[in-house]
């Protein structure tokens, strides 16, 4: 899976906090994507599910505070 994504925080004041959480976002993405089937990730429903799981995982790992409002995928390649 090769992904490029843009993350929208709930508050613009959270941008620096989100940049500091970059490794947490990447680690969470790898863990979640590894648990999903390639066919599932390739569907529109699968991408929405991936986005929701990733938002929840990162928000939980950042102390449960709402940090990520939306994830926009600008590149999404499954090999």
C-alpha cells in the first residue's frame, strides 16, 4: 500500500501537535492497513473504514483528544 494523505485537524492551533504526531500517524496506518484485506482497502467503503479507524487510533494514542477531523487521500496505490 502506497499512500499520500493530507490530515485536517479540528483546530488550526493543533497543527504543530499534529506534526509532532507524524510517527504515531504512520505507525497507526501501518498497523491498521496490515489488518485489512487488500480487496477491502481497495474499495470506497474500505477507504472510509481505513480513514475512520486511523482517526480513532491516532486520537486515542494522543490522549483521547479530538485531533484529526478528516483525512484526505491524494495518492492511494495497492500492489
